[in-house]
């Protein structure tokens, strides 16, 4: 009977979490915050009275969840969008995280009375950002971002977690192991980052090779195979001395930008799995926290949170992006959308498991900082974007009625391309375009309708062209339709 009650409770929590996502847009708060609140309500001090205080289990679930969340983020990232802002994002994901941790750590040391290492540990834990909540809010409010701001924020959030993980574990080593060498930690950093990135790239290539050639009899086994390979990449990279999280993100980035069979079905599967992992992670962390203890550190939490939002994050972003001569309004928005999310709370369990002396106050402080960040920054992002004039109207497009899955023997893929206003293809009939052999225009999206093209169909500016083509032919078509040709 106990197992049946556990299943019933799990089912209720999952259903409530999914249903609560409908209220996110109306309330103007991120969906993930609602997941966290549900976990708190189900906890020992909430309505559910579920007793849970195992930090090791919470940490283990959080690590597994982050593996699949980071992989899904890399898998869903288009390299063409990342390439222009690669330098910006890498600086923010490394130097920006380090500077944020240092500034917050010194503040916590001199204002809250922590030791230097404990203060820096707190700074390291809250140094990474979570942009998933940002774009959930922007979509619910119908706000888009101009230029490549969206790509920059997404790439930073997907790539800055490994740095925060390393800084957190490094500070725990310095606290728990008095003989730990700072130079050894610096060497470990470069080793983990370089090995993790290299291993992730090679592993991504290997996974693409395996999936494209394994020729499984049942299509439903491909997601299972990809799950196993993702876990294999993380564990192998970690055991070899690399950073498993950056390896996972790099592998996903390679897979998402390479010709891969069953891409759409795998992308849907991992997107759903990432949502499940986020729900499980936030529910677990919500169960782990004691609201009465969090409320006890509210004063200190407000001080650190305000300093992080208004000083540490803006300073680190400004100094990091200064060499790129980026517009001040854009820099301001990037600094404001530095929401703290699941990763800091997961990292806050590391000191608990390691037995750090002030681990419990640090955990409660981090939890309060995350809540404050989501409520203050999350609820005001659309307003700040409009005030800075970096927002753009979000174009809601009808879902395409066509889907195409590449299988063995077919190298083509179905892509959607928007026709530029001054393209040579504009106002021409399809028969006049001279598309290369191997490129098939299957559907045209115009306004809120879809048209099946014929030779006499005249293309218009901003038409959405659904093109079935091999990769090399696709590049030829893009060159033909670009305004410069």
C-alpha cells in the first residue's frame, strides 16, 4: 500500500505541475517558480506533510536532471545563431561567472560575517544564470528581443553552468581540505574545461555516426539509445578528468547542427524529457526546503539578492562585454535578465553533502536569493525590454502541417526559410526561379495560411518557404535568394 500511495502522490504532483504552467502567463511569473511552490506546499511544513530531508538524493536527482536539461539546450541551439555572439557568450560564461562569484563572495564576507572561503562559496553557487524562465515570460507576454540578444542570453545560460559547478566544488575543496593547492585548482579548471569541450565534440560526432548507421528495427528505440549515450558521455568525460556538463552541452550542440536521422522525434523526446527533469528537480528541491528556515534569513537574503541584481551582475556583464563595443541598452538588458534558477539551488546541496560548517544557512540564503531573483527580475523583464527599446513584437506563426523525418538513405531535410523583402526571388513565379536539382519547394506559408505551390505561384516578401533539400543544395538555394546575389 505504501508504494501505491507514493505513486498516487507522484502522479498528483506531476499533473499539478503541468496544469500550473497554464497559469504562468496570467500571473506573470516563470513556470519553474510554480513547480517550486508546489514542492514547498507538498513538503513537511506545507499541506502535503511529506517528510524529505535527504540532501544527497536531492543532489543526485539534480545532477541527472541538469545532464538532460543541458543536453536538450545544446541540441536545440542553432550554430548559425550562436556563431556571431560566440565570443560574447564565452566571456560571460567564464569571466562573467568568475567575477560575479568574486564580487558577491567579498560582499557576503564583509557584510554577513562569513569567512572568506564561505563567502566565496556562496558567490560561486549563485553565479550562474537560467534563461529558460526568461523566455517563458517573454513568450507569455508576447515580447521578442531585437538583434541577437536572444541568442546571446540563451547561449550564456546554457554554457555558464559548468563554470559555476567548478567554482563551487573548488571552494568546497579549499574549505574541507586545508592542504588543497590553489594552483592545482587552476590546473584542474583548464583541464576540465578543455577535456570536457574536446570530449563533448568528439562524442557528439560519434553519437551522430552511431544513430545514422545503427539501423534499429524499432523507431521507438532511438530515444532510448540517445538517453544511454547522453549518460555515457557525461560519465566518461567526468571519469577522464573533464567537465561532464560542458561535454554534454557540446555534444548536444554538435548533434543539433549535423545531419541526423530522426532529428525531429529525438528533439521532441529530449524537450519533453528536459521538462520532466525540471519538474522533478524543482519539486524535489521544494520538498527539501523548510520555509520557516528560509524566512529566518530573509533580511540577509534581501541584502545579497539586491547586491547581486543591482551591482555584481551589471558590473560583471559590463566589464565582460566592454571589449565588444556593445550597445549600452543591450548590455543593460543582458545584465537584468540574469535570473537565478535551478542550478544554484542544486549547487547549494553540495555543501550540505560535503558537511561544510555553515552549509544549512548557505542553502537557505541561496533559496531565498533564487526566489527574489525570479520574482523581481522575472516579473519586470518585458517592462525593462520595452523601456530600453530592445523589444520587438513577437510574430505568432501557425504551426506547419508538414513534417519530415530523415531516414537511412535520405540525406535531405525539410527547412523553413523566410524570403527577404529585397530577394531576387520576390515577385517571381516559381517556374522562373531555376531552383537546383534536388531542391523541392513543398509548401508556402503566407500570413496565416499555407499554399501548395505550383509553377505559376508568385512568391512574395516574407513568405515562409518549406524546402526539402540536401545540405549542400540548401546552401546553394540560400545564396540564390539572398539580397546580395
